[in-house]
C-alpha cells in the first residue's frame, strides 16, 4: 500500500474503534420506571460535594461531575424520628410564657394589628416576649439551617385559645425563627390560603383532584417545596379520614437518583419552567443546585406541568418529564409519613426538605371552618425567611425568584414577583384547567394516591 492509502485505512480503523467505544459507553438499561439510563461513573467513585462545589444554571455539571450531598441534611425516616428536634414538647413554663406573651401583645398600643380580624401583623420578639422558650426556638432555627432541616413541636396549646389567638401565638413563636414573608400561590392566588399575607389557612374548599376557580381542594400533593426558605404548618384539626403528611430529605432523594439514574439526576440541574405571579407568568430555575457546597432545591411538579400549557414556554422532552416524574417514586421510599394531630406544628427548610400529602375526606363547605367549628382538616401556614440562611447561586434566575441570594437577607415569597411586575393568571392556563384539558399531574405517567375523597 502507498502511504496515502495506508493513512486512509488507518484512519478508518481508528474511527471504527471510536464508534465501538462510544457504543459500549452508551449501552443502556431499562429501570423499573422505564427510563433508559446511560452508563456513568459509579456512585462509589464520586467525591461528596464540598465548599468548592458550585453547580447552577450558569455552571452545569456533566453526568460524571454530579456529587453526592452528604452531612446532616441527608437522613432516613428512622434518623429523623431519633432527632431531639422532631417531636419537641413544650414545658409548663413554656406554655405559661405563651399565655403571658399573648396578654402583652393584645394590650392597646402594643403594635398588634389584626387585619381582617385574623391576620396577625406587627407581632415581634419585643411585644411577644419568651425569655425561656425564645432561646429554644433559636436552637431550632439552627437545626433548620445546619441540621436535618426539619423540626416539630407536638403540643402547641390550641385547645385553650380561639383560632384568632392561635394565629397571634403562631406569629409570635415564628418571630424568633425569622421574618415572615407574604405567601404566594401561583395556581390559586387565594386569600384563604394566604396570598400576599402572613397567615394562610390550608383547608378544602372543594372536592377533586384539580383545584379550580381559586378554591383549595382535598387533593394529593406530590413532594414539593414552597417558594420561601422555611415553611411551617400548624394543625388545628385533622381530616375525618385521610390527609397523611409526609416529609423527605431532598439530599437522600438526590443521592438515590444519582445511584440509580445518574443522567436523570444531572438533568435536574438544568432549568425547568414553572408558573408564577411575576413577569411573563413563568420563570425558569433548576430543580437543584449546589452553592459553596450547600445544596438547594426548588420544585413543584404541578407548577412545572402547568407551565407546559403556556405557548411561549419551551416544551420538555421525554427525559425532562421523566426526571421530574420519578422524583415521587424515589421520594416515597425515603419519606416519613405521619398524621398531623391538633397542636402539632412543623418547620421545614425548603432548600433541603420536601413535603407532600395524601388526599382526605371533604366535609363539604367552609362555613363551619370560619367559625372554628368542626369543619374538617385545617392547618395554619406561614412562610419564613430565617435570620440565618444559606447563600444561593448568584445568577439572574435565582435573583429573579428569590429577590436576594445573600444568606440572612429577607427574601422569597411573593415580594420578588411583585417587584418583577404582578401578572394576571394566563387565560390559556385558566381555560385549560376549567375545561378539564389539564388535570393535576396529568403530564406524568406515574399515578399516586387515590381519587380525592368526596362525600
């Protein structure tokens, strides 16, 4: 062979060898969910995230770059149940302090303003003094940021007070953990749920799997986060039947997905669009990121699927839908399920803990609820921006959604949407929901829970 032909033959064999190598590397298996998973670096060979780790929508990790999230924020249900912060009981001294603080804050000129008769504005550490309980609450706040990210008190004294007074006590307790931020609800924009307010009432105003016309339903909620640093829920009344709550370590879910479906795990570091009340009616943000070694997640499957209805939102491919869908399948394996009982109140760090719920039996109407009667499942909810929080990725998308990415700054909730320009709910989405074209979690192939209970 002359030199030219020899070079061509050699190049041919080199190319063939490369194709064979790529083919072997791309060999896939079909897991239980049906998604194809390409071979990637084994989990055992991956180095855990550390202070030098930064992954976000401006610095995407490759499949082999994704690192396990370790530390106190990665926990199992058994480990949560062993935590001294999950199931705390208030002492007689604590309970007496709450009673005294309520009397002080209700005095004229204390600064308390009960908007609409039940929204507790102006409650602070100064006018709601808790000399013994206050330091305990501040330790809880540290556990929220630097520990498991989940704490619970199980005996708030709700039987001794009206619902309005309970709301004041709730706001007073929360003032030791952080600043309240106005709540948002891009799907409902419901005053009853706390839209733009400090206190929300989580209750069923209709039966069905898909909330409509601004009413809350008794439907199943997949694991998700709310758009704030910390969410807290207090149980006033449980459901007659159903309504199981669940919490899950986001780091545990992340690591399980990294082991089983590394490519889907890596995909969730990319932007996913969700509906919101701000500019354009939607925003894009990764499901998870790592900043200075600290994990942060933000996800709401129903908001992601609702955004897909909007004509100007990029459409998710099959892999993107599968990545969001399979989160629930994995999360249910590592969730702690429990029934909230009267007086239970929990706080969750949305950056590291997911929460969800089962559907429950609907009692029909809310007239009894408004007067404090036995009107069915009722939770009070507040959104908080704690005094100690993590820095978030300093990207345009995080600044848009959170307002500030600096740790310890008041942020999240409705305010960033207001700053960007409040946008009416898109008519194309309203029409699709009301017509039945869009149903909760209809985008996803996996189905969970039962049809929402009806009477």
